[in-house]
């Protein structure tokens, strides 16, 4: 550039700006090295804390395959479904916060019984069921979770106390027609065309399942024998039994019940009643629930088995059978059509939502 051109450049420079400088050419290798170092530092700053967190608070997941087998007049029918269960250990930030968090992904087990009737084993409680079936019930919670996660390939029968809730529909197109199915008495909900003369079903008359009826009998027998077991005067037994029944009610007590309870409590001391209740609980635990003979039933439950598996999660069967599921899911409605927060009745349709059949959005 000549002196004349330099003078022109100087005269054309805008006030308050630097004169142009000839920058050195970019070095691609140096740029790549710089970006690589930045990426490594970013990985260390973000990845290392995450890795340490996962090492201290691991997550365990597995597949649970529930298989329900039912004997029907037309032969054996079965259905199975796989859900994904995840348990995550979490830091104890708050005193009352849970140490573990769990979630389930999947849908209920569907059994086609024929003639438009279906049996559903709901997924509610699936995260606890695997631990109840494969855990030992005594170890620390994390150890039991590890045991279940390491049980892949194993299959076990689900004990009666941990069976999933079984339901059916009087009309598969009407969600409000949902009915609870007694696993020990399927005919109570599914019906039986074969005559059952001479059979007595006192649990049906009381609106209970077979197991509920057995547990109620065990409770009543324990109440009657508790005074003798505790070494208390026999004359106190009737008052304690009546007082215990009033105290065990889960609804708000009336003024008359409160007055009656006070009158009964005046007949014995707190120490005597405490000894009586401990004796009652001991006798209840000793009571063995009898199994019901279902050999003459039209429908009977053959088995409900649980397997820890690596199979993919079951999807689509519930929606294929329950044509209304997606609409109710979008409305966030329970099976009786209500989407209010308050549950005002004990009806099954008022207490079940779409999430009991499938967790997830419409497919």
C-alpha cells in the first residue's frame, strides 16, 4: 500500500474505532484441540457428579410377567402381560421423604373367557408385588430390591395375600358395570349355568369375598377367645368385644356410639383392654385361612404366576378390548364417569380409574 493509499485509509477511518489489524490465519488443529479440551472439561464437570450420584443411589428395573390361567366350561383360558418396574434409591434430604421411588409402565393382564366376557388382573400394586413374591420379607428394603432384580428367569405362584385385583364387566362397553371378581369364587361374578343345588354361599350374602369372610370369622373367633387367652375375667369379654367393634369402625362415630363406648370402657381398665387386644392379635395370626373347594364351579382360578423377565412391555391389548379407555383417559375420569377429586362412594366404579388398567397415554 502506497503512502497516498495509507493517507486515504487514515482519513476514512471512523472516529472512535481501532485501525484495521491483519489477524493471523486460523489454525484448524489448534481449534480442534481447544474444542476437545472444552468437551472433556464439560464431561468431567457434568458427568462425574452424575456418575457418583448413580453409584451411591442406583436404579434397579426389571420386567414382571403376570400370567392368569382360568378353567372355564369351554376349557382352560389364559392371558399374560409384562410391565416394567423401576425402583430408584434417593438421598434422604427430608426426614419424612421416602428413601426409594418407584414407577410402573405397562398394562393389566387380559384373559379372554369367550362369549364376550373378559377377566382383568389390574396393575395396581405391581411394584410391591414383585418384592412380596421374590423378596424374603426380612432383609433391608434395598437388599430385597436387588434380589428381585437378580431373579430374572424365575417364575413363582403369587400367594393369595398378594394377588392382583381381579375385575370383569357385566357389559364390556359400559365402564360403570365393572365388578370385583373373587379369586376363590369366580362364579359369583361370571355366573354358572350348571345348577349348584345344596351349595351355601354365606360370603356372597354378606357382600364379601371368600378370603374376607374367612378373615372376618378369624377376627370374631379371636375376639371371643381373647379374654381367656389374656387370663381376664370371663365377665369382661362381652364388654371388650363390643368396645372393640365400635373402635374398629372406619366411619365417623355417632353420638350414641361414643356414649356407648364410654360406658363400656368404664367396666375395665386400660391395662386390661391392652392385654385383651394383644391376645386377640396373637390368636388372629394363629388362625389358618381355609382354602375353598372349587372343583364343582363352572369357572375356577387355576393359577396366577409372576415371572421376572427381560421381555418387552405389553402394549395395546387393553385398548383393543376396552374401546372406551382412551376417551376416559383424556377426560381423566374414573369408571363411573366422574373426574372430580372427591370419591364419594364405595362403589368400585367410583374408586377405579383408567390407570388401574394401563399406565400411559392413548396409543
